[in-house]
C-alpha cells in the first residue's frame, strides 16, 4: 500500500471515529426513546392518523434538542464519568473530544432545534422542548451529586417529551395525554433502580447519590421499583381502553399482561436484591416500554 493510500485510509478511519464519537455524545439509545415517546404521543393525540410531514418536523427538532441535552450532560459529568468503568470510555473522559468542542456543538444543536420546532411546528412544542432541556441539563444533572431525589427530577424530564408530541398534534390535553406522561414517568423507577443497584459501587466512587448508594440495603430502591411497576398497570390501560372496538380490548389485555410481567420482576427484586434479579428487572423494563408504546400506536387503529 502506497503512502498516499495509507494516508487516505487513516483519514477515513479518523473521520469515522469522530462521527462515532459525536453519535455517542448524543446518547443514541436515550434519543431513540425520546423520539419514540414524541411519535407515539403525536399519533395517539390524532387518534392514529398522524400527518407524516408534521411528524418529521417535530422529530427532527426534538432530536437536536435531545442530542444537545445529552452532550451537555456528558460535559458536566466528564470528570465523574472518568471514575466509572461503565462511562470512562465516553468521548470526553477518554479525551477524544474536547470540552470546548462539545459545548459549541451542543449549544448550536439546542438553538437550531428549538428554533426549528418554533418555526416548523409551533410555539408550544418548542416551549416543551426547551423546558425538557433545561430540566435535564441544569436541574437533574447537578442534583445527581446532591440528593437521591435526582431520579424523580430526571423522570419528569424523561416524560415531558410526551407533551412535545401532543402539542404538535394541535389537540387539547386530555386524560390520554396525562396517562402517557405518567407511563413514561413511572417506568423510569423500576428501570433506573435496577441500573442503580447493579452499578451502585461505581456511582458511589463517582460521588453520585443514587438511592442504593444513600441506602445501601436496597430496600427503598426495591420498594420504589415495585410501587412504580404496580402503578404502571392502571396508568397504561387508560390510553388503551380509549381505542375503538376490539382494538381497545386487545390493546388493554396485552398491556395488562406486560405490566404484570414487569411487576413480578420488580417484586422479585424487592424480595431478593441481587444482581440477577436486578438484571432481570432491567431486561423486563427494556421490553415493557417499547412494547407498550408500539401497542398503543399500532393495535387500536388496525
């Protein structure tokens, strides 16, 4: 291989690595969850008849805001991330991206995303997007080293995208909108309590006051997970039963079965707080939410 060819290959590899780092900076799994929540709430608000053009606009603007929030979250936590094996290979603690570069890109993404939502969709979705960004970056993230209540604040930030999608549909807020918000809010407790228990030693080393760090027995974490999983069952049925005809019956029965399955995993974690039960609960939560959101979007309108 010639020197010029080798330089081209290295340049491409460097470029691809940089693109990968920017994608990682946006926390793609969280971004996908946010976009799904927006798409589902928009579809449910319009009774399963979404306008593809409006939906694409709201998803694009939301993606930029969510990416900005995740990037700033990592910038604020870059030193703590370096102390935990699960996060020390992220672009900032690993030194692959600079702080100044990250902040610049994050601020630009936020400004463009919020302005885009305002112009292309409307002022209400833009305001919900800005509120979500403010709460996640400037309230939830600093609270992680101050109080275990950070989880509750983070759960609010994680559920607010429901109102981005709902307001984009131009519909008045009703019981279904509230149920979708509480669905996203409550789901985060069994999900995150499982994560916090599995990585409690790493969180403690980084100075993060997660509930299993503050209360090492895990009893309160298990109780929160079980209570939230129990409350999710009636909450998730509310938008399901509003569907017309047999769609509502099928949707309600399926959502109920998923909720009971997750609740059983949460109870098992509460009774025996080990890594195996925590990982089982984590897997159950990762199945539960996408499945419920998919059902609420597709089944009632078939």
